[in-house]
């Protein structure tokens, strides 16, 4: 969502990923659409993420907020080692 909201990974352990969202969220787009969009971006990297729970939510009066969301990781990427047989 470009300059509207930013996401950053706070924790990645086992099958759990914690992602923080912060910014000016478009109220007409639907807040949870931002959380769902990350799973589509992850698919491009070979990952399956599913939002499970909003752990923290802070909002002000003008569509700005900070949200911490827990995701479940389905499939992990397979990394190939170059030059190894």
C-alpha cells in the first residue's frame, strides 16, 4: 500500500511470524485487507502465511495506527546451495 502503511517483521520463529503494521490506513479499504495483502506478497516468495490474531492495536482519531498481527506459516521456502552436488 505504498506510503499508506508499512509492515515489518518483528519475530520469525517456528511456524509463527509476528508483523507490525504502522501508518495511515484507508478506512474505506478495510483494515483487515492490509493484513490479508501480506499473505499474497508472501506467496510470490513461496510462503503460505495466514493471519491468525491481532495482538496489539493502537489508533488515533485520523486513520493512523499501529497493529501487531500474528501469522501462521504454512510452507517454508527451500533454499538451494550453489556449487554443491
